[in-house]
C-alpha cells in the first residue's frame, strides 16, 4: 500500500470511526468573520475585454499547469462552443454576440466567484475549504476525502474533479492566486490583462467604481452589478451591456447558499451513519489482512535465505 493510499484510508477510517462513535460531523460553515470592508475582489468589465485569453495563459503559468506558447491563445475558434473552467484551466473566456450587431462581440471571463458565504465551504464535512479575509476561497487537499459535495453545492458549478487520475485526484478551481495576493501581488490574470478589463482592490471600492461607470455611461451598461448581492455577494463583480442571463450567468437570488447545503448535509448524515461505519470497519479489516500477508511473505523470504 502506497503512502497516498494509506493517507486516504486513514482519513476514511477516521470519519467512519467518528460517525460510529456518535461524533457530530457537521458541515464546515463559511468564515463568518469575513467583513465586506476587508474583502478584496475583482471588477470585470465585459464591455472592455477583447478576448485575447492572456488571462488563461497567465493563470495556467501561475499554477504550474502546462500552458504552451501564449501565441496559440489568440486562436478564436475555441469560442464556437461554450467552455467551463476545469482542471486544465481554472479560468476561461467565452464569446457572445453584442446587443448591437454592428459592434464587436462580448467576451466574458469565468472562474470561481469566491462567494462571501461560500456554499462549497458550508457543504464540506471536513473543512477542506477556507474563506480568507482577502476574499479568496481555497481548497486543502490534505483534508479532502473526495465526497464531492462541494461540486453539488456550488451555485456556479465551478469545482471540478480529476476523474482521469486513479491516485489522489484533486478538486480544482481558481484560488484567487492566494499565494500571490497574500504577498501583495496582483492575481496573475489581472496583472497580464493588456486592456485593464479587470480591477483588483477592496470590494467596497470596486462596487463604487462600478456604480460610477453605470451612472456615467448608461448606454454602455445595464443597471446591475453581478455579484454585488447574488447569493449573499461574491468577491468577483461584473459589469455588462446586456442581461447577465444572456451571458450564461445563472439566475440566482440574493439569499446565501450555505443555509440550503447545511440542511441537506444534516439530512444525509442523519441516515447514513451505519453504512459509513460499516464500510470503515470493512476497510480496516481488509487493510490489516493485506498487511498480515505482506509480513508473512517477508518472514518466508528470510527463512528461505537462512536455509540456503
């Protein structure tokens, strides 16, 4: 058994044992101390974005994902189909027709929205997701048990799972360049944008900037800031000249999602304690039997050498 397999086994055994013992495994709540005044964010102006996809290249480079030559990102044939972020690209650009056919198409960037009250953190039963004071929502692979409840809970359908990896698959998503921003750097996508279609700064300041742009250019933008209030607010905010539903943003209300996911989780674990406890016990028996067989084989080898 490899160290990775053993680590996974131990995590599963720990959870099963806790459930069997009657220990409560409540969903990890979002960090309730995150204040909007402290949270950082990004304002994306879809009326400015030119769809160069430099942000996609920068994101991959910053996260050690094979990126290739930046020149290939100028290929606009990828816009023929709607794309979603996945383990190969934590952010993607999609193209949409403008409300005025004589104008250039609209280009929209998609990534994790980094909700102020993230449903993924609320749904995760082991606290693998953390909402930081700078706005970032990050994932800790050392805690994750692969239940994938975060994928179901996310109202934006962002977290993805590495199904093609047989050993230690990860949950992947944009981490708001947490390792960069905590050191005072800009997110990689914001830093590389040649037309400054994205602004990084305190969330409250970004909302003020967005409102000023809407007021100054009413013919350019609809009177709405996507992310200001949707699902309790998000760290990524958007301006657009057309309705956001036409840009494939989900039609969501203002109520935070964690309340719904917590109710679902409590219902699930109220009825699944016996099966989980049973599976953890069976897993322990199987692991001990394999360990016993390995030890016996080692003893046999030693005895054979002694008899030679």
